[in-house]
């Protein structure tokens, strides 16, 4: 009898243990989640975009006249002084080569001009002789008139003849000047492409181009010797040390949020420390630019100046790439919740708050959001825990636990 009772108790114990084991085995496990904490701290909202450096007042040196540019000796990075440093040398443009017919015609024009010059010189000699004769006649007539041997009419005629002779001499001198100019023009047509004239011509003097501003040579667009038209760009000069700024092309929807004197942080420029800057101007006009995906965008240039000493950015030059973070809002003591914990519940923002292992939905009011953290205006307290990246299977009242990170 005692053995039967012991066996019965043993069976009951085994069944009970088996039931407990099954209950534990099929009991719902807490959902593994990432958990964050609500805390107070500083927060900034930035607009991030790539920018490029540039010299604010860059000077372009171009050819003042058409001509032959000699090889440019200056190189990018060379220091130049305004009005003293010669950055390029030019020769006037070479004439077009003459063919046989044009050269023969030019030779004939030179011969004709020389003959015309000889003719007017002969006329000039005759005018000199006529003037001398008229002066002599006038002097003799005056003496006779004083002795009452010539009439007043004869004296007047002598004076008139002297004036006519003087005018003829002046006309002959002017004709000589004209014929000399015609001869020079005819000889100019015989100047060959090497700069030498077939008729005792002379080479033109070279033209020195001086630096318009002190600074550094930024780039040389035309280095080799070449024949250029007037206005061709040769090189560019700027002051990198004191005149460097950054241009950032923002979407027009972002540019309207930026104002002058907004702080800027520059990163990924090559140095170990970030650089600081300040917005100086937001251009009032936008331009269309096609993105890498082929989408037309309206972009606006935002100009930023550096506020750090020049020594901290010594290696930055013209056209360098930087990452600009324009601060459009900042708060030193804000209640912050991770942005990854937020989700939309209707038209309002909500989070899953973790309390004693249970996730509970709570609607909150947020202010600024920079993509990493969000400003909590109402609905949360410091130290509360929230679920990060809430999954679709997470619901109100579900038990959760911190996901363990394998190391």
C-alpha cells in the first residue's frame, strides 16, 4: 500500500515538472531591441554641403593687343608684386606673308612714292627760289618807293608777290611731308613675317605685361609661345593668404534658411582640425544645375569667409574642396531624444517608452530635428528609455529587453 502511494506521488511530481518545463519553453520571450536614453545637452541644426575655396578678387592677365606671346616663365605659386613683376612678354602681331603679285605691287607703290617725293622736293626748291626772288623784288621796290621812284601800286604788287611765294613754299613743305608719309606706308607693306622689312625696316619693340596685383600666380592658361588675338587670357593672379573664401552651392529651399553671420564648420578639408567660418552673403539669384542623377535643381551661391587665423589653413589654395556645415539653429541646453526612436502615429510624433521591461507608446511634441537627435518640447523627462529603430512587430505593451552586442 505504501509503495502504491509513493509511486503515485512520483508520477504526479514528474507530470508537474514536465508541465513547468513546457510552460517555460513556450512562454513568450521579450523582444530584443536597441534602447536609447533621453538626456539634456547641446544641439545644432546644420545644412551640409560641399564647397570650394576661391580667391575673392582674382585678377586675370590677358593680351592687350593681338600679337605673339613669348613663352611664359612664371609658374603657379610664384609670388608677384603689383606693377613691378613682369609676368609675360609679347611681340606685335606678324604681318601676313606677301605673294609674288602683292610684293611686286608693293615694290611699285614704293617706287611711285619715291618718285612723287622727288617731284615735290623739286617743287620745294623752286618755291624757295621764287620766295627769294619775291623778297628781293619787295626790298628793291621799297627802296625805290622811299625815293619816290616807284608808285604805291607797284609796292603793293611786290608785297602780294612775296606773300604768294611764301604760301607756295609752305604748300611745298606740306607736300613733302605728305609724300614722305605715303612712302612710309608703301614701305610698311613690305614688312615680312620675320619682322624685317625689305626696305630698311626695323623690328617693333616687345610689350611687357606687369602683374596687376600683388599675390601669387594661381594658374597659367597659356604657357607656350603662340600668336593670340587681343583679350586672350594668359594667367590668373590672386592673394591666397588674405583673400580666400568658400563658395557653397545650396538648394534654393535650403538657402532661404541661411542668413548672413551664420556660423559654419569646415571638415574633410585635409587638416586634422575643423575650421570655422561665417556666412557673408547669400546671392539673391538662383541658377539651374543638373545633378548627377539628371535632375534639374535650383542652386544658390552662399559665400563664406574664414574666421580662423591664416596659419590654421596655410595649405588651402584656390579651388580646393571642403565640407561645409552651416549652423542655422543651436541650443545649449535642450531635452534630446534620438531621432531613430521617432515614428509617426497619425499626424503626431510618438515613441516607445521602456518601463520595467514593457514598451509603451507615448505621443510627444518635438521641435528641431537634425537627423541624429530631436528636441523634445513636451511629453518626456530626462533619463527615460526609448526603443531605437522600432520594428514592425513591436506593439504597445510588448515585453522588450536590451539587445546584446556580440564582441
